């Protein structure tokens, strides 16, 4: 049975997931739960849209998560990938650049910028489709090793890699 830990620092009591108030300290839990789970809901909805090939909507959902949580690197990477999948390389570039300002070693963002640079070099006037799968196998290996994700999203974001041709 999943539990919801009371967010009050001195309490931290485990509650039933559907509890309205903490059994120990009585604090209302619904608002905290919404804050805790809503970004994941948006994120997962974005992934579902991406899976259906609806990258425009996917992009909106990921953008919403990023708006709420500017430090959510995973969501920002997903946003950049959705932009990239849509052919909006400028926005993808912006988003991956922000990720690297936050975490200079983030592999997804490094890989993304590298892919953009390569696409631009190979065919400056065209979209990047068809360029993506030409990456050396060792880079793909490296990417998989370094994609450490949290909140049970790992599998799903890897499926997003697959969607845009990185998997
Ligand atoms: Zn409590």
C-alpha cells in the first residue's frame, strides 16, 4: 500500500495515500499531495502525447512542468526533445543550454547540443530528421549509462529517446 509521508519536518508520519489529514499532527494533506504529484502527472501526460506523435501538445505539458519547477532538468530535457522532434531547433538549443547552466555535465543536454550542431553542419537549411541515427554506438552506450532518473520516470524517458530516434 503506497504511503504519503507527512511533510511537517517534526512529524514525518506515514499516512494512507488517500488520507485527508495527517493521522498524527492533523495537517491537511491534499494540497501537499497535489504539489507533489501534479508535476509528474503533467510530465507523464506529455510523454503520452509524445508517444502518440503529438509533439506540440507534449511540448506544452513539459513546458508547464518547467514553469513550475525551473530546476527540473529531466522535464527541461524532455521539453527540448519535444521541440527538437517538432523541428524547432532554436528552442531546443535554448532549453538544452539552460540545462547545461544548471548541470554542465548533463549528458542528455550535451548530446542534444551535439546533435543540433551536427545537423546544422551537415544540412544547414534542412530539418534534422535523418541525422539523428548516425551517432556512434559508443555515444549511445554512454547516454544510457548516464541517464539516471528519479521518480520512476526512467523507463518512460528512455522511450522518449526512442521516439526521437536516440534509443
Ligand atoms: Zn503529520
